[in-house]
């Protein structure tokens, strides 16, 4: 049911439409969001707000409805920047959402004693918080509310159906600063424009990261109730939709190796929406707009600084790209003659054909914004069953534009390539396992030079990276140590480089892990649709509970096969069951 205040506003809107005509479904003109005004103007008296002020009618209307008010000194301060906490309060007041007093906070920076706590708790389904690097969930109450923040909140509040990937072409054509709209907000901005909630400015900008004044926020909120559909609930529900009740915080605890099935729980439960970015249309190798693109398989995945997603299909020897700027999928590299290589050793030149190159892993180096592909080569042609009767060695290629050899190693073949990490612009560390020698080796190489072995399990200087080819391993590189986590052995190891020493930090014998990645000095491991955070000292906590995922297209994730992070801190995963790359919005 709609709340009383909301019904009152809607009745007012209907009366106004009878006076000015039916609302047009056409897209708004630039600046239109600042042109429509209330048909009646109550009188308000603020010492700093003249009746000639451009927003006077909107402010008077909303003040008369007790949506927003002034200050004790009888000032409205229309030009003051509105904070996220202040906007939460007026949104609660306008919509009639029930303010929520809680005994413990969903956000670490909004204690229950804070004046804004009841309002922030009430709107947390509409104004999302932020996940910090140390895992805390914050609201940033004193930070300015940005235009895109408000648009996202209003679209959610009105209950518009934000489909899996709304058409961005309209707003991309309309706004010169389209690229400045956060990826997580573009769907909402597109829906808001299509429904006449916002229009941008006459200079053809949207100004997504611009702060908003109290006057501007009042106008945007007023317009939200006069245009568009009348459904104000989240996800098509009614405005009485309640936010999830946080779970009771758990005491801080260190994961006990003897009882590893008890990861520390997060201090509160948050719901995270999931969008499908690529695939979900059935199995296949089809490029084009995401609505028709198909995925065959993803054996490795990497994300660049512009949030383009690259994914490797080893079977067909192809690297594909999800182009974040236009929402299309394209073939980025195929293993063609660009991967031929003539290696010179003294006066001897040996030709290595691309048909003998098997791609294994993708890696992105944020320090130089380049994409790399690691593969194995055979000195003679590989047989149809991928057997090699010549010498094997590894090569890493810079494939950002033209294919260039980045580094190579003539070490015995690493049958199973496990990880590739960059410690700076010019150094790469990679590791894998050699079946014939029953040895796991880790290499370090400067780009443009041959790599050298820095750790070997056979002589006790390296961790065991063997087991099944399907097992995933990743690493964290520090100045004096290398940490590895192995999903099959379920073990976190530390390789101290100087002097060389290998330690097992923790083993999770009773748990199952499907994949692992390292990010900002921590490991992120998954089991089904749940993602855990693992620190280098062995503390395991729940990062995202799979039960707290809300799927915008209705297709649940059963098992995460690959995981990575975009530049906005959102989690990008590969869902093999749905043959889709998906984004968990944090």
C-alpha cells in the first residue's frame, strides 16, 4: 500500500496533470527538469529566500507539505550543498518511508546515536553505501550528495524496473560527459531520462559527479513525484517495503585452523544487486551487443583501468573483450601469425609457430595499463590431442595493441599455469607446475628479459602448486615474501624470499573453494555464490554471503568460477552455469 503522504502527493500530481495536460512520454529537453513548476504557490517566509528565487515555488510547495524545512534562524540556505545524510532525511519525509531506530548500525560511520541514523537506516535500500579496502561498510553521511547519487535513489524509490542492461545509447548521445557517469549508475540514469525525471543541462552535460544544493535537491525530489509512474516501491513493490534487518554482530575472532568452517561473519547483512554484463543467452562464440553476445567458456579473466573485461577461451585460442564504453563484445586477439616467434640464440634462429602456442592465463598490470597473455610453446607442432614431442617453455606477451614478447623462460614446461602477478611496471612473477619433474616453480622476470626461477618445491624453496589442472592458485607479492593460496590444497603459504623459507600459515581442511584471486593485499575465495576475504595472516571472514544477492535478471549464481574487481570496487565474476560474466554491485 502507498503511504498517506505519498497518496497525498500523487493526488496533487493528478490534479496538476488535469490542468496542464497529460505528461508526454517523449524524452525531456535539455534543462527541462528545471522548467516545470508547481501550479500553486504556498507562501513561505525565509530571510534568505526571495519570491523571485528560481526555486522558490518548489521550495514553498515542499515546505508546505513538511517534506523539507528551514533552520532555527529562519533561513533556508538554498545554495548550501546538501549532504548524503540530509538527502536521506528529506527522502524519508517525502516518501513516507518509516524512519528506523536500530540497536546496531549497518554502517560503521553512522553510529545509532547519530541524528541521521534512523533516516540512513530507512534509505539503505535506495542510497547504497561503500565497501572500504579494510572491509568496512560506510555511508559517508557528511559527504555531498552527488547528482548521480540522487538519480539512483529516486529511480529505486519510484520502483522503476531497471532491466538487465537498459539502453545507454540515448544518454551517451545526449550527454558530453557520459563517460563521467559511474558504471553502477548508468542504468539508473538511462531509466530516469527515459521517464522524464532528469534531463541534463542546456550545455548538453549531465554533471553526474556535481554536488547538489538544497534548492536543487528539493526540485529533483518534487519532480520525481510529478512525473513517471506512480509505483514508489523498491523493485516494483509498495512504499512500505522494509529494509533487511541487520544480523546481530559477531565478536571479532581469528580463524582457528582446527575449525576452519567458522569464518568470521560481517557485522551486518547487506543486500547486493547482481547485473549480467556479458552472456546469459546460451552457450556460443557470438560477438556483438550484449543482448545477443554469447560465451562458450572463460578460462581466465582480467579487467583494465577503464573496466573493460577481457576473457580467454583456451579451447578456441581466443581472447575476447567486453567493451565497457559501448556495451558490446568483440574478439580482441586470436592466436594467429602475430604469435609466431623467431628466437635467436647466438647465431641460431629458431622459429616457433603460433600453432604450437597454447594460451593459459591473462593478466593486467595497472601500473602500466597493459594486458598480458601467458602461454606455453612447443618447439615442434603440437599433435591434435595437444601432445608435444619437442621442448616446452613459457612465453608472456604484451597484447595491449600489437603482440609483443614481454618475457620468456626456457625452463621445463609448466604444464599447469597457475598465477601471474606484476610487482611494478617492469617485473612479473608467475608460477605453475611441471608434471614430468613433479615440481612447482615460481619465476620472476623483468619485461623484455628471460625469467629466472626464484622458488622450487622440489628443493623446498617453494610452495606446492600441483594437483588438478582445475585447481586455482593466486599470489600476493610483498617486498620480502610471496603468499600463495591453493583452492585444492585449501592452504595459505608464505614463501619468505630472503633468507628463503616456506611456511604453511593455515589450512582449511573442511571447506571447499572454487576460485581465488588477490586484490589490495588480500585473497578472495569463493564457495558457491559466497565470497570470503582471507588476509595474509590467515583470518577468514565472509565478504559477500551468497544468500544476500539480489538478481536483476532473476538468474541465480550457483558457482563462481572466476572473480575480479573493477575500478569502482564492484566484484566481477564468471558464472559458468549461466555462461555469463556478472557484476555484484557493492
